C-alpha cells in the first residue's frame, strides 16, 4: 500500500511538472524540402504563414490550416543549439522532429522530417 501511494504521488508530481513546461510560439514562415535519396533539398525561398505552435515535453502541436500533432517517442540527439527526437504523427507514421536556434536571432527552427519530405517552421516565442 505504501508503494502504491508513493507511485501515485510521484505520477502526480510528474504530471504537474510537465504541465508547466508548455511553450507557445508563432511561426511566421516555413521552408519545404524533399529527400532526393541522399539528403533533404530545401526550397530557396520561404513561404509566409501565421500559425500557433505548442511545444510540450511529450507532444508538439502545430495549429495550421491542417492541425498537426507529433507525439515524442524518444530523444535521439541533444546538443547545445539543436535537438532531434523520434516522433509519430496522429496517423502513427514515424518522423523526426528537430528544434534548434535559427540564424543569429532568438528564433527557433522547428523541422518535421519524414522519409521523403520535410518542412521547417521559423518560430518566435509568445511567452
């Protein structure tokens, strides 16, 4: 019984701590690219957009014309200015999510990469 209560308390504390880690941003442009078999080839010019991005420890939501949800499975790479996670979209298709500093500003690059296609949103914080 004591272990059960400790487990429940630990679970509640974990949920509370995760709920405080939600961040919001606004993406104002994005780039698209396709995989040519060896690397992602990006388009030369960005497309303007205005979408809300919600970043949580276990999920990323992009509220564009077609809402996108990516559930984080595991972290693959974590470096000083970049991280990569393995994720699945709402249909269960596996992809990679990259986040890192974009350029010399305080903007964030949020990249979603599938086997044959990728896009990067340029995000500014709304917090």
